């Protein structure tokens, strides 16, 4: 399967795997919007030269959020895509605070392509935090999330200057939205 066909197949698969999911924000956007945004950021950051990384961006939450196995991803999209997804997947058996701590601790040790994916994911999340924060999140919780996202991204700096600038813009917008709340 050529790169474009594989990316479109992954987009279709991601839409099916996440069909019933919504973002946590007040607007309750379909979850696929997040996956498409992350894939678009990855495509822009790599000039579209890494179809497997774009596919991994579309599937990056499938293990955590949809119970899809690494083997299923590998069988359908290849071992490289599955390894990228696993590289950015949290161990849901751990407490949330520990998962967040490990993301910060492990960010610098991730392969470069996984760092790009992590950076795109955090950028999308901060954009959503600015535009449609979760209704039940306090001002303090939103501030903590923004600070945590910055801490994760600090560990991947030096990976992609363009995407880092886009992240910085998203973080600044999230700060402005929080200050205005």
C-alpha cells in the first residue's frame, strides 16, 4: 500500500476505533478531530515525508483509549507504526500521577520520531485547552495541565524547531485563555 493510501486507511480506522469518543472540552468535539490535528501537525513538521509517523499520529491513542492491541496495529499498519504508538502510550495500570511523572521523565529518552509525535499531541491538547477546556476543570487544574505539558515538551526540545514554535504559540494561547477565565 502506498503512503497516501495507508494514511487514508489509518484515518478511516481511527475514525471507527474512536467513533463513540468525544474530547473532554465543553464543546465535546468528536475525538477524531484531535487525531486528525495531531496527524496534520506531524505531516507539516516532516513535510509529509514520513507516512508511518503520520499513521502513528492517527492511531496514537488507540491502545490507551480503545483497547486496540499493539499486535493489531502491527498486523494492519506494520511494526514501525506499532512501535511508534507504543512509544507514546501510557501504562494505564499505573496511577494517573505516576503516568504523568513518567511522561516527563521518559520524554528525553524517546526516539526522535516519537518525540515529534509527543510534541504534536501536546500542541493539540493545549490548543483544545485554550478553545474548549473541560467544564469541570478548575482554574488550578488547567494551570497545572499547561505547566505539565510544558515540562513534557522540555524533554523533547531540539527535535523540530517549527513544531516547537507551534507548541509555544499554543501554550501562550492556553495561558491567555486561562488568564481571561
